[in-house]
């Protein structure tokens, strides 16, 4: 890619420290603004974002901090609960993973009540976690210990073995709530029935490079995407276990893949962080080349806005947002 094609972020928000993870809530907050959380060394900040595309009275982006949470260790992964809302009685609930192999469920009413529930069970690094998306009463997590654990808050958890090497990412089915998608680094994506704890469908990368990230398209659930080695891959799960499209993305290996929630043809990939910066490519399935190329200083994390064609990447004391003109 030509260096002069790199576009500056549409908006930026200054942070007090390095941002290791950043996540828009994929659920409605009950207000005009979207919930966003970012975390790093021993902290998580929760706030609301409102953009000028949503409100003519906003210039650029309006970011309001709701609360900063102390976190015992660096935040390695974060997931929003659908129970987080700002209307009626405000409730913030999210879960984190850290290097001590524990999950922390944090709940706050943004006033006096603040609870932390620590959940143990994994014996190695936790790569990803996700809430069941309708009621948020269950959390699933996947780890380098080759297990996927599904943790109801008040009941016995489920645990099943996943073939090594380590698993990278998991997502509850947007339609079938008792199904999980789990991506394995060796290049296989499996869909598990949580009742039988058995794989019922699998996809194959057909690629020698490691699978670093995968995502299930919420806007069109027959689509699955991933980055493997330097390439991005797209599957139609109704047609074949092998990808329908594969194209080169990042020269120095790709790191993350995320579908847009607002547009089924839009997705973003990031490169592995280099010494100075990490590239961010926004792709459209109707275009042979990325429609937007960005760069973030030591970029980390990648998340899409719930209704806008806008994604965010964390970095060195900054959040960078790119709006895609469609």
C-alpha cells in the first residue's frame, strides 16, 4: 500500500495511559450515546460516545467518562453485558480477563454500588470472552488450556476440550443462543452445541499460517471472516467449509478481524503492532482494495460502533476512530 494513502483518524480521544483493549458495547444503551470501555494497566474506563453524525450539536466526538474502575492486573480482554443500560436505573456490567487466568465480572450503578465477582477455572492464558447476547446471564471464555468454559453466574459451569494449539476467539450465535463459534490457531473454526458440548460444524482455512482472529457477521449470519498469516478470508457457511474469498491484507501479518455491525459488507483488519505503529485497514466486499487505510501508534484492540460505519483502535494514550464514507 502507498504510504500517502494512509488517512488520519476521523476523531481522537485522549487517554491517561496506554490502551490495551477497547470495546464498544454492541447493545443499545437506552440513550442516544453508545457505551464504550477501554482498559490497560490496572484500570478500566467506561464512558459514552456521541458523534456528530448522530447529533448536529456535537462537533466531532463527545466522550464522557462515567466511571474509572481499578483492575488488579492489566486488562487482556473485555466483554460487555447486554444488561448494561443508562435509562431507568443505570447499570454498567462487563467482564474482563487478565494474566492471572481469572475472569472479573464488574457491576456498578454509577453511584454507591460497585461489585466485583472473580471467577476461576482456566489454567492458562484467556484469549477471549463473550456474554450470551439476550439476557447476559452466561459468560463463555476460551483459553490456551484448550478448554472453552461457559459460566452461568449462579450455576455449575460447562467445560469442554478444544484441540490444540490454542484457541483464539469465540462468539455466541446471533440466532441460536446455545451455539458457540470457536476459532483455533491451527486454522479450524468450529461451531459447538452447548447442550451436547459437541462440534456440529467446522470451517477450514486451508492455509499454513496461524489463524489469529475470526468473527461471525451479526448483520448476515451466513458470513464468517478471519485473518490467517497475511491474508483475510471470508466463508459462506451454507456453501462450503473452505473460504469463498481470500486476499492479502497486511505485509507483516494480520492480527485482528472484526465485522461491522451496521453493514454486512464492511470489515476491518489490523496488522501486528510494529516498533512504531500498527496499520488499520477497512475493507468493503465490493472493492478489491481497502476503502480506508489508517495507522495507530502501537495500536491495540479493534471494535465497531453499533449503528455507524465507524471503528475504534486503542493506542498510546489515545483512542483513534475512523468513519467510513459509504
